[in-house]
């Protein structure tokens, strides 16, 4: 249930961001696409955001760039390290003070590196003081 609530919160944030982006970045032209937003807990209809061709093209380009950047093996070690840092910041901002090896390896597609690389990078994060080992194997406190 907690995961569904967290996913629901993320869905609401994304929907709000898309609505704001379309409203703030209003471009002239006719509507070419509609983004229908459904929100939890029952995933019922919440809103429809109409977007113009230029907004549609920018949104497609954003998704393309994001997917290409996170393709396994495509990400540089520096980029992957930055993604892990951002992930740790997101977790801390969400009130999570601990992270597990599984949390990071599940994010491998987002990080764009292999699980082996992530495990090695965890050792680097411990050495750098960003993660602190706990008594439980595979569980770390975010510094």
C-alpha cells in the first residue's frame, strides 16, 4: 500500500508539472495532442491538457533525450555518479535516511550502468562519506 501511495504522489507531481509546463509555455497554434491525466488511488480522470505542435515536439524530444541518456551502457561513469547522487538526494528529501544495495541496483536502468558498476560505486560512496555502513549487510545510512 505504501508503494502505491508513493507512486500516486509521483503521478500527481508529474501531472501538475505537465499542466504547468503547457500553461506557462503556451505557444500559438491549434491543439494537436491531448494529455489525459488520471490520478490515484482509483486512477480516475483528473484533467486533460491540450498541447500545440511545438509543445508536442518539445515533449517528444525531452523523452527521447531522457531515454537515450539512460540507456544501459550509454551513460558515462560521471553521469551515472551524478544520477546516483540525485537519487540519494531524492530519497533524503522524501524522508528516507537509509538506502539498500537493492534500491540502487533496481535503479540500474535509470543510472545507465551495470549492477557490478553500481556495487563498486557504493564502495566509493562509503569511502567518500556519502554513505555510512550499518550493522545490516547491504544497508547504508545516507550522510
